[in-house]
C-alpha cells in the first residue's frame, strides 16, 4: 500500500537529485550556479514542509555527490520454531527486523548477516532474497527525504545468542499473531507477514515493485 506522501516532499526529493547529478557532471560555471540554486530551493521546500532549519537541511543536501540514486536498506527475517527474530531499537523503543544501510565492499547478503550479528547477537546465513521494495510505496511513514530500496532476506540462525547492542536494547522471537509495537520507519506488519509466507513457501519468487 502506497503511503500518502506529501507532494512537497516528492518534489523536493527530485529537485535534490537533479541538483546533485547536475553538479557532479557539469563543467559550466553558470550551470553550477543554477544547480546550486535548485538545491537551495529543495532545502527551502523541505524546511517549510517539515518545519526544520533551512541551514541544517542545506548542509545535509550539500553532502551528496555523484549521480543521485536510491539508498539501500537490508533486512533479515530469521525464524526459529515458527517465530521471527526482531530487535528493539533504542532510539524509539520499538521493534524491527534486524538490518540497516548496506555498506560498501560487502554484498547485500553479507550486509544483512553482519547486521543480524551486530544488532541481535545471533549468527545467521542468508538463504533467499525475498523482496525488493520501494520505501515510498510500502506503507512506511511518508517523511523520508531519501529515496530508498529495501531488500528483505530469509535467513537461517546458525549460532550465537540474544544480546543488546549500541543500537538495540533487546532481541527476541515473536509469533506471527503477537508482534510487538513496530518501528514503522524500518519494518511494517505487512512486510513481516510476507516474510512468514516466504519462510513457509520457499519456492515463492522474490517480490518487487
């Protein structure tokens, strides 16, 4: 289900991408000035729409370089006795499939295995890519300035034990019908339910938008 994303956010995100890509490739100083103005317009729109500080938002947008592409988030769904592994985020106190931003010099599968270990204490093996979803089309809170692809893997626990981390306060397994309050910017109930389906039917093809 696609979230009701505000139009100002969609426009600002696209203006940011146009400015970043233009500044990366243009050699014309007048075009650079124009793309800088486009980036400032994006920052102004984000500040007005969100109530944030313009200067702070502009500094964030100025950090982007290269051809503008979506960021990649990886999530691992690991099951034991019909229950799914979730971790509790420190910053909002809610639960999510373990995961986070993909790192350079690691494959997506390596990233999700690392994230599971770091956030839950469990060792795991990635078995299957179950879904590649667009953040803006997946029912998440419609307030993220970045364009994001979320990659979901079915994983197998191979060792380790539950422990807290710098980002998570707990790790535990939950049945399908008794999920805890979820950190919806990271994982939705519909996504978890779909991971249960993939775990129960390994031959299902990967989902994608």
